[in-house]
């Protein structure tokens, strides 16, 4: 096929703890008259994966749940409503607002946490759907991320299986024999964004099919975990205010030490 | 149409200064047998827009060109090859590596700069194509961006016209009457990412057509400029090392001032 087509799968309905997503998705596809083919990628919102995996938990408040889900706070800022927006690193290594903890579309007094291991969730879903349909397909699990420097959010991948996470052009040269500047494409993130366009079009449907990217299908693979950059090597491992404050404290200690040294010398 | 389809337009060929992109793209579409329809969005790599607009400039070295294109340095870091990677804010307000200055696929001794006003470029292209084809279409101009916290790059929009930049759900409530957490979708960035999947599939073709997003077509609109967050209000306006250093210097000055005050008091 030329290019790709992407469409949302209607009729998934509400998902609850223990629900069989393979069955729910297969049945919705059948009702829609959709037949999956080799090379299709199924894009699934983390929300229904979390619900099926029982990640809806009772929580006094969302803030406490965020604290528990966060490995560390990257940046924070007071909001107009009196609360504090926290950008945190999750247990998975994702840096996102509120640790991906969702309080919308869940019962009062509850919050929805991200899947414990979204790559494993994607792999289980892919294997189940492959068994049921006999089709060689990939799965991408998505969530919504803000980003620095640009307002508004985009969907990115938080889990993936049987689809290449990246397209690596490192070492490729251009027509003039020079190495390409941009070298690694985050395929699964681009797939997540593409699917969001059709999922929002029909009002937040949680599942979409991407057809035409057969060349990207792969072994189960290292998944989205392979895209996570470790904090130590990241130029933005801390918010600017937080890093300034750390520097400020270190600068004051340094000046005090220098002053002590100077006094010692004078004695 | 259900969902969307996205495909790359073949046969654009090399683009040079002063070339008429409207004619080049229209002719490539005709040769491919593609007929644009109302609601189509044309996604165009900034590279050919820059080339047509004469933004290929002689440059002793890429570093000098980056310095000239940068409004300020956001973060920098030494590279293994002895150079320095600079994340800068461009004249447009985009935060990106190397100010988007491209030295690949350009003649030796030259670099390619971003379009001066990519929203205006998108608008001119859209108007030209609308006149020539009689079709109500939108245009998105794209470039490739790295991002903090995740390795690999994705395509984002740097210019847009006649297509909604964002889908704003602020104030919408969920089934339980609670306001939605995620509220503004960066549509043009998701369109850029979707198009990149098919453009890379056929080896870096610079133009793709997105069909099926008719609902997103709009007045010329404020374009991608409306997505740029001003540095002052950004939690990551400076790299962590840079912010730490600023804080460190401020902390040392503060300690010195306090020491001076203490000496004054003792006198």
C-alpha cells in the first residue's frame, strides 16, 4: 500500500479491572467490519490498559498518588488554582506532569495510574491478538505528554512490542558524502501522535489501527524503555529554578569555605 | 472518510533558490496521479521551503551560522568529536539543536537556514496551491526536533496555515463532571509526526498529503507561532548545568554580601 492509513476503532466501551483487552478489541474490530492484516500496528491508549490491569486505585487525593508514583521531582510550579504542578520522573523513567496519574473519567475518590510495565503490557496484548487473529501485528501503548518550550500536548509511546522503536540512520551519508545531522527517528512516538489525530477526531476513542508501516514490524524488541534517556546524561534533568537553587546553595557554601580558608590563613 | 490516510508525494526533485514550490508540488502531484480534495493538508519539509526561499548561505563553518541564527543559548555540551552541541532559541522562539541549521544535503561550504517566517511560508504556499487547484487545503511546514528525557527525534511543525494549530478542550468535562486533565492537543505537531512516518518510509521525500482531517481546516490562523511558550514562563528555559552555574554565582555574591553586612555590624 502507498503511505499509511489510520483509523479509530469504535465501540470498545468501558473497561474494568480484569477485563480481557484482547477479546474487547477483537470484538470491537469485528463489529466494525475491520479485519486486521499482517503489518498492522494497533495503538492503544494507556488508560484502558491501566483499567484492565487494575491500576484504578482509591486515593484520598491525586497529589498523594503522584508522590507515590514519582521517582523524583524534576520541576514544580504553583498553579493559579492554589495547587502545584509537578513534572516528575516516573518509575519507568518517563518525565511527565503528574506522573501520568489521571483523575478524569474515573470514579470519585479514585485515580488511574500508568501500567506498571507498559512494554510488557504491549507485548502481552500483541501476543494475544496475534494468537486470536493469526496476524503478524505490532502494538503501541500511548499517553499524553506536555513538553518544554511549546504549549499544548502530544501523544507519545509509553509501551511498544513487535514494532521498531526507532529508525536509526546514524552513519548514513547524504548525497555529498557527509553524515546526516538527524539520525534517529522515534518511530513509536510518531505512530502515537498519528493515532491521536484520529482518536481525538471521534471523541477520544482509545484504540486505532495504523496500516501501511509493515516495514517497521519487528521482533518483540526492547520497547519504549530503550528511548528513555538517563537523567545524569540529560541536559534538562532538573527544572531551571530547581537547578538554580541547587547552584545557589552550593555557591553560598563555597563562599563560606573560601572565607574560612582566608581566616585560617590570616591566623 | 473514516480516519485519515497519509502518503508521500514522489518526484519533487532538487529545489533551488527562487524555485516555485507551488508549481513543483502541483506538477509532482499530477505526475503521481494525485488529485487534491477539499480538506487535504499538505505537509512540507522546511528544507525545500528554505531552499526555494534562498536560505542556503555560504558559511565558513556551521558553528558561526548557528551563532547568528540563535537568539540565546539554552544549553550546551561538549561532543565526543570535540565540538559543542548547542541547544538554542531561534529567532522564531523554537528551542532546538543547532538552531535548525542544516549542513547535510547541501553543497560544501554552505549551510541551510530555517525559513525566516515559516508561518508566512506556509500561508503563501497554501494560497498558491488553493489558487492553482481550487481546493480548500491547509499547509504544515515541518522540521526535526530532539527532546529532553527521550532519545531520538520527531518531526514537529514550524509553520502552519489554514489548519488549526491546536484542539482546545479546556473547560470540557468528563463523564463524571470533572474537568479534563489534558486539555490542548498540538494538532500541527501530530500532523508533522504522522507525515514523517511516510516520508521516511520512502527515503526522505519532502512532501506528504494528509487526507481525512477536514474538520481541522481553518482560517489562515495564528500558525505555529501560537505554540511557542515564552522563555520566562518556561520551567526549562535554561539547561540544568547553565541554571546551576547562574545560581552558583548568585549564591557566592549573596554570601559575600552577607559577610560584608556582618563586618559592618561588628564595626
